[in-house]
């Protein structure tokens, strides 16, 4: 038997329609966090800046 998955926002059991969330509300909370910059995927500092060869 697989372990029951929990909503990453509130911890309630997930609902198939909104996976991995439990409701539209929690899905919207997560989307808002992405859109407002609360979640950030860090970049690497060791990458050289891109050069534009068209000029």
C-alpha cells in the first residue's frame, strides 16, 4: 500500500483533480508564490554571461 500524499501547502490529503494539491485554493496559493517571486530557482554564479555574436 502506497503512502498517502500530502498537499505541500496545507498538509491535507491530495485530491486527484488538483494533484499534488488538495484544492483549487492551495493550487492558487502555490501559483501566487511563483508569480510574486516567493519561490526562486537559483542560478549558477560560475556561468559566463551570454555573448551576442550578431553585432
